[in-house]
C-alpha cells in the first residue's frame, strides 16, 4: 500500500452508546476479568472520558487488552499503594503496579492537595500499568483552579531522530489551565506524530495512515498500518528531544527503567509494567490574581477564535477545543463505539491469547 487514497477501506460499523451504558459495560468487563469494583469503576470512568473526547485510541478499544492483562496477573489487584512525601512540594506515589488509571488518579489527588497547600507539587507515580489519556488527569487539576502538567513513559516503539532502531516510547505530555467561563484548556499529545493507538485504530478499520506517521522495518515511510515497524517523533529532532525529557522526568527521575528498557505493553503481559508518570501542578494564585489569570485565558481563547482562518480551514480552534466539543456532543448524544467492541463488551468473553507474548506492535 502506498497512497492513502488508493487503499480500499472497509469502514467499521459504529454504534452510539450513552456514557452511562458504556461506563457500566466497561466496568462489568473489567470486574469480570478480576478487578475490584472501585478500581474498575475508576478505569471505566477514564476510558469513557477518553472516548467522549474523541480520543478513541485510548477508550473502549483498550478494554480487551486490559482484561487479558488483568486476568493473567499483569496488574496487581490489591496494590499496596503508598504516598511518600519527600519535601514540601514533592512526593512519590508508589503504585505497586496497580491498574494504571486507578493508581495514577490516586497519585493525582495527592498532587492536587499538595499544590493547593504549597503552591506547586511535583509528584511522581512510580510503578504503574498503562495510564491512558493524560487529559483526564490535567483536566481534573484545572477544574480545581490549578495549572496541570502530566507526562508518562510508554513502550519503546519510536526511532530516535537519525536512527533506524527503536529506542523511546510515544511518551505523551499534557497541559491544562482553568478558564473563567468555559471548560479548562487541555492540550494533550504523544511526542510521536501519532499515538500508537491511532495506528491500532487504523488497523482495526483497515484504513491507510499518512506517510509521515511511521516507518517499516527498513526505515522507510509507510502508509500501511499493518507494516509499521516504528513510529516517528514529532518535528524531527525537537520531538525526539522532548520525548527524551519526558523519559528523564517520568522515568529516570523516579528510578525506573528508561528508554529502550521500558517494558512492552504486550510482551510480558503477566508482569507489572513498572511505568512512571509525573505531575507538575502549579497554583496560579501564587503568581498572579486568579480571576485575572482565568479572564486572560478566556480572552486568549476569544482572540484565537477571531484569527482569520487560513485557506482550507473553517476556523482556528484553541488547542484541545476539538476534544472538548466532542465531549459535549458525545456526552449528550451518545459516544460512537465500533460495533465489534460493543459486542465484545456485551459478551462474557475474556481473551487469554490476543495480546500476551506479542511484540510492541501487536494489534
Ligand atoms: P492528537 O494528535 O489527536 O491531538 C494532540 C493535541 O492537539 C490535542 O490536544 C488536540 O486537541 C490538539 N489538536 C488537534 N487538532 C487540532 C486543531 N485542528 N486545532 C487545535 N488543536 C488541535 O493526540 P495524540 O498525540 O494522538 O494523543 C492521543 C492521546 O494518547 C493523548 O490523550 C495521550 O495522552 C495519549 N497517549 C497515552 C500514552 C500512554 O502510554 N499513556 C502514550 C501515548 C499517547
């Protein structure tokens, strides 16, 4: 496959599911796999949020993998979590390889409390499983009038700039800030041109990908999601530098495996992943008047909306706006979910042989 236009596409059948139903279906499946109710509930909340934002790469599509990982012991079902306060504004949340979305959220709550008390919090979540879409965490901080920054490690699947071998993960980073009127501004991205989940999504829909996302085993750009050998960093050496810094801050800083030593999502599905995530939360009140701060972000948003659109664009969106618009629409009208995922969620099935032992680029 060479050009996106020339590929015959088999569009996936989509069903619309109301958030409460999707929440219940995901929670039930994760509980069926062995997760305790409170943890399954939090993970389901997170996944429904991601799908509601249109981040389908990190929504219900992941449940099949999580269920297999949980059922095979890759997630600690009764994690002995512990918050170690290491200074007035610093701490480590030891997550004992508990369910990523659950333990990452517990760590976030510690960070929020600390930032409110001391003006800033730098909190690492140490030894967690996959934590999903980072928007979920930073948006919560911004809803409490904090500026939120989050970053985490991810399985190695990216070539460093100028290299042909894989070294880093898709190492995402997200930011959020509170606004006076609207929902917080949330910017959240993988440091690769696309997250691996987007390729997974394209694979499941049998859709071609742009030739700027990934390379095949010979290091050549590819449009076939089934041929992907490694992903490309955003903006060449700049994205490559950013993914290194994310790895330093969320991995090396917390004493965790780093770079190519970070665990693979599928390879050892029966073992804890030992991933790291870092939060930096800032209380704007310690720097400026909070109302003025929020007012000025509102002004920025309004001014961005007034920018004349370039040829081919209808309007300028503020960063993250498209996700927020999706959120409002899907929460009200139902979330688009692939029919095969919906059927899986409605079934009793827990797979034991879909993911385990496969390479980073398994479906
Ligand atoms: P993306 O490329 O879809 O979007 C990146 C950002 O750009 C978003 O904030 C989006 O709202 C904004 N944006 C997109 N189009 C825009 C436009 N026209 N105007 C203004 N802003 C626009 O996101 P990406 O990089 O594919 O990441 C998806 C998710 O994957 C994120 O939630 C990320 O946290 C998650 N992820 C999680 C990983 C993990 O291991 N936990 C690993 C990698 C990614």
